[in-house]
C-alpha cells in the first residue's frame, strides 16, 4: 500500500510544479497537478503565500499566475540536498 505524503512532500510538490512550468502556472492547474483536495490545497497555498515562498502575479490580460520567490527556490535547493542524504543512507 502506498504511503501518504507528508506535509513537506506536498509543499515540495507545489513548489516544484511552479518551477517546472517555467515559474508561471495558473492556480487551477496547480491544484489539479498537486493531487490533494481543494480544501487542503487552499490551506497549503495560503500558507506558502503568507510565508513568502510563492507570489501571485497578473499578466497583461489580467490573468493570475503563481510564481516562486527567491525563498521558494531556496527551499527547493535545500530539499534536494536533504533528499540526497536520505537516499544515500537508504532511510
């Protein structure tokens, strides 16, 4: 049986999806690709906005996109290092 993702894995997934989509993704596709309930997604999304990991930006046509901040990019880098250590020691 697959294990449930923990909080950090979901945060990582959200930030990675933003980064992997050329650092600009609409909220609805982000919700879909994250694969969590809309209520849970809303809580994570709000927290990431409040803590400065992501920000909302409008394009010329006033469409809202989510982008990473420097703090969001830094989190992804640190998470990759931690994941490397976990994989190295087979934990």
